[in-house]
C-alpha cells in the first residue's frame, strides 16, 4: 500500500474521533512534512516527532500530524490535544508562546518513543550494529 493510501485510511480511521472532539474546539490542521526520527543513544531507542499542537487565543486547538502519522502515533497526538483542552498551555508545560500579527498562539511539538515495528526504527537499529571502520590518512 502506498503512503498516500495509508494517510487516507489513517484519517478515515480517526475522523469519527475528531468529530467527537470538535465540540471541544479540536480540529485537524494541515499536515506537516515527513516524520523526523532521533536515535537515543543512551537507551538504544528511537524517538519520533509525530506532530504539533497549536492552541489559539480563542481556545481553538489544531492538531497537525506529520505525514504518515497513524496508529499509536496519531492516538498520542490526539491525546495531547485533549490534554491541551483540560490544562491551559504554559511554559512550564513545555509550550512555546508565539506572537504574530495574525494572532498569538501556543505551540508544542509531540515526541514519543518509536514503535519497534516501525521500518525506520528497524533501519536505525540495524545501522547502529554495523562495524565502524577507521581510515588512516597517508
């Protein structure tokens, strides 16, 4: 299945959930670019940036998942949006306040540990098991 179809199915899967959250002011915004992964060397784990949440001054909450964000990643992102409704954003809660002419808003990025079955996670673990060869300059 191509990535575009995965996205369509993932959005259909969560459309009902998002419709239930609409009375809370939570909506799905424009998708961000490809997911970003970070290798967590100390714990031999992989972190993935799954998306962002924006809270406007009028109380509107916008969920912006990264492309190919589905399953547990999208569940986590929506869960953080629900928490933003219950608990007002603050600097102490790892939110950034952004001042713009079009209107001020709070912004946070959601990062979580990548799933073991994630293809990028498997590739990063495999790459870290490769031997590192040192070259000598002549």
